[in-house]
């Protein structure tokens, strides 16, 4: 009985230690987060690729030094995947594969961390990356991970934006519109004003694309 008791105490102490470690982001991870938003939403497109390359190097150092912090893995993945989006072409495939590994590792550590960001981010990779033989793209897996991200964070701006973007790509305009509208109504994140502002603008642009696609579909139906 004593052995079980000690094991239980040890397990509980580990849980408390883990929660305390993640109660506050470290300064280094906060810097990654703010630098990502600044580069993505404040810099011109022709400045972003080099800036993200440098930030990815910094993120790798932070992740190595703070390997126990799940947020370090998530932010390295986010930075790598955003850099890949800016870079484009075949040269981006290596970056998205590294991002995929970072998100998968983060999910193993704690899938609920940062409001399920690793789930949502991995899902977004699966629908944006080409399928075999060039990449690992998979629409079915994309949907699965994006829905899991929504289950963790049903009212989040990112979880709803990426789910809406996926549905738009699938041609499910009604459900996509609902997701985008929910993203616009998501509560502000006091510590991430620039990211919220930028994501809302992206959501409005996505809604405009959706309505243009709906209009075109109606015109095509009228000619049939």
C-alpha cells in the first residue's frame, strides 16, 4: 500500500510541476510569438522570407534550450510553416516536414496546449501541402485534426479561421461562412493584439472570396 501511495504522490508532484512550468510563457517564447506577428503582419512580402529564416534559427535555439516547454515546439512549428508559406515552391517542402514533426511532438506532450494550436496547425498543413509523391497532404487527416482543434478551442479565432478556410477549399460554403463569422466574433487575446487584428483581416478577405465563389456558383447554375 505504501508503494502505491508514494507512486501516487510522485505522479501528482509531476503534474503540479508540469502545470507550474507552463503557467507562464518564458520571455524567449513570448519574443518568438511577438516577432512572428510583427513579421507576418507588419513587414512587406519581400522582407518576410529572410526575417522568418532568421526567426526560425532563433526558434530552434529556444526549443533546444527549453525542450520541456511544449510551447517552444509549437512556436517553432508555426514559424517554420509560415516561412514555408512565404517561400513557396519545392524549397518549402523541407520546412513543412520539419513543422509537421514539431507539431506532432507537441501533440504527444500536450495536445491541449495553447488552445490546441498544434492540432489546428497540423490540420492546416495537411490541407495546404501537396499530396503524395511530393508531400504529405491529406484532406481526411486535415479535417480530423482541425475538428480536434475546435474541440479544444471551440471559440478561438485561429481554430475557426483555419477550419473555415479548409471548408472553403472543399466547397462547403455554408459551413465555411459560419466558421469565419465565428472567428470574427472570437474574444480578443489581450496579449496578442497584432495577431488578432491581422487574423481578423485575413478572415474578412476569406469571407470576400467565399461570397465571390458563391456568386459565381449561382451564375453557373443559372446557365445550366
